[in-house]
């Protein structure tokens, strides 16, 4: 679902998903600081007569929060209980607006462009964080603000997380405090693999064998649940088949087909579409398409792929490990006769950790309630009662606590799920008691060998070439998506047309600007 189809990640305690990303739009075009964007924040010494060292919360405040994802069915119940607790703790309540997965990429930037009235907002490196930070949409968070109004977060957050979240040396996000790995895996029907006595799925070749067999032998089941709709510029398998398989990393996965090799200390940039590896991948995809692995109407598909898998209409899809693990748990609970499994298509390849901006919360630059907003985020990350409630819902209804670190689904689990509460992931996250052991083992094996590389924290400022970046995005949607889904018969011509159109859109100018920024970034590290 979210992020460039939703770019996702692995988190042991949060198993919701996501995938999409894209097109940046407006914002508040002045880079406001806290003093400029809102009334000057209260200092730590104001307090009250009873507690003169604490922030003043004598005036009740109503906060407005913006989150990505559909509004959960039990929102009123859960947030009603949350507001009762917030009133006691910080004399505030919060009202939340949800931007649905199907249209958040359009609505999110428009909220900033129109300077709508809201205080807190979910953001991430895949959800326009850098874009809005540079446009002045977010409040700059100073050390004084953080230490004063978020003392628990200030103390608990590793320093590297704060550093990773900076844009042009300034901080605009309270990042999540949780270890994540971004590599994609595939979810598939293990019962069907066994039915046709197919080999273990651990490579692109064995996966293709599985998909083509299901497409040929099974009636009423689409082998692969592809979903490039809602502005998604890539084939959702690309992260595994192209990036992970070749140890590449896209500089800006939301916007550009420009990448570098993980182990290249010089950070040389190249266009992935203009490589022999991409041409070879096109043959792989075309073979799958010609064998009916996905629908011929794939480009317009807007179905919820996971729900199609659960309904036994689709046999496989690609997502981050945390999301896939949650799917397996849900299927084992609701349909134990359907056997699912997880496969890593690129074992032995380098695994990379998500930087802290994979999920986080920011303050709107024009918020009138900066102090109380920061205090709320502090509670969301560090107050066990508040964290449990907002992450999992009402105990005994939406989830069943299992000690302090685990939980199981409650009778109304489905009524509180599917939105970006991962913005406050923290060490307080619980793990689903039904979390598949195989997913846990896979994550632990990845975590023990995380690869760190020179450009791990580099962030591209696309402002100097924003028009070219927008044009490139349009080209990718029009030319790359049909090509990658096997809808173009002449692959050589299709690739040549794609590259030609990218050049007309200005990719050479963007690549030159990007390389210049990377060279400066690497020089500063020496």
C-alpha cells in the first residue's frame, strides 16, 4: 500500500504496511523557524506555581494531527480514551484527520500549500519529508525545544537518529526510535508450491518458476498481485530484483531512477534504466507477463492486494518483512487451512538498515501549539499507557496484552489497523505473539550483518532541478511502468524510448546536480 507502492520496511513490533510515494507539490514557501512560524515557545522556567520548573499547561489546548492511511473503525473509541488521558497528563486533546492510501500523495502536499490549520503531521523519507522541510512546511526543532518539551525522547533517542533526520543541518522531524531493515521479501502460497512439487523459493529463477506454474495450473487465482496505481513509478519487485540483487541503492527512491553501488566509495551516479542489468530484468518481467503471471489490466489495478491474497484470489506479492510477517500471522489466525510462507529472493546480498526518517512526526510550521504538540509526541513514544493505546487500540478489545512486550489480536483487531501510527515507533513497541518465527529469524540474521556505506545519510536537495524532477516522474509513469510490466513487445525499442524521453525531461542536468551534491557530501566526511 504506501509509498512508492509503499516503500516499506522491517520493524519487529509494527507490522502494518505500506507502499506509494511520490509527487511533491506545494508547501509553505518560506523556511519559517519556530519563532517566525508561531508564537515564541514557552521556556522551561515558566511552569506553574505548583511546579515552576515544568512547562505551563494551565490552558487547555486542542491539537490537530494529520496521519496517512484510512481512519480505523474504532477511531472514536480509541482516541476518545486517549483524549481522556491526555487531558489528565498535558491538559490537551487531539483530533486526527486521515489521508487515505489511495490519494494521500495528492492531498498531503496540498495541505501545506493551502496552509491549513493543523499541528502535528506524520512524515517520512518516503512521504515527502525532505521536500516539505526544504519548502518550509515543517517547524525547525531546536535542541532547546526538544530537551524542554520532549525530555524523555531527548534522553532515549540515539544521537545518530537526530543527525540522520537533519536536512541542510537543521532538524524538522522527531524520528522513530526503532530498528528497521528496508529490504523487500515476497509472500507466497506455500501450499501451492508443495502441491506442484516446486523447488524452494530463494532466487529470482525459483520465484519465476513458482509464479508461472500457478498462472498455468490454477483457475481463478492471479499468480502475482501487482499494483502500480496511484502514482507509483516502479514495478514493486524492483527493489528486490534490481536494487538488492545488484547491491545498488537509489538516491531518491521516490523520484528518480538514479543510483550508486553500495560499495563504491566515490558515489558515482548512474541511470538504472541505462544498464545491462535493467535490460536483463525487462526480459525477466516480459516472460512473467507473457505467461499470465499478472493481469493485463495491471496498470489500472487499485485493489488491496493483501485482501485479494486473503480471499485466495492472488497467490503472491512483494513487501517489507514486517508487513509480510503480519499478513502471515493474520492468515494463520483467520484461515489456517491456507499455508503462506516468506521468501528472500536475494540471500547473501547486502542488507541495509533504514535511517531514522523511515517514520516520524513533524510540527506544522504555522502551528500555534508547538509546545503541547511536542509534549504529545513525547508521550506517544515513551509513555507506556499512551503508546499501547495508540499503537494497538483498547486492551481486551483490539488487542490482548501478553506481558509488557508482546500482544495477541483481540476480537476487534481489524477495527484498529492500517494507518501511520508507526510515526512513533519506539522501544516500547510490542511484538505480536503470533509473529512468525521464520520472519523473526530472517530479521535477526539480517540485523547481525547490516551493511553501512558512505552515502547512508545523504539526502538530495532537488530544489535546483525541481522542474526536471517532475518531468522525469511523468516520463517514468508513462514509459517505464508499461515497459516493466511487459506491455511493450519490443523491449529494445521500449528501453531506447524511455532513455530518450528521460534525456528530454532533463535527467542529465539532474544527474550533474546530484553528483555535485554527493561529491560535496563525501568530501565533507573526510
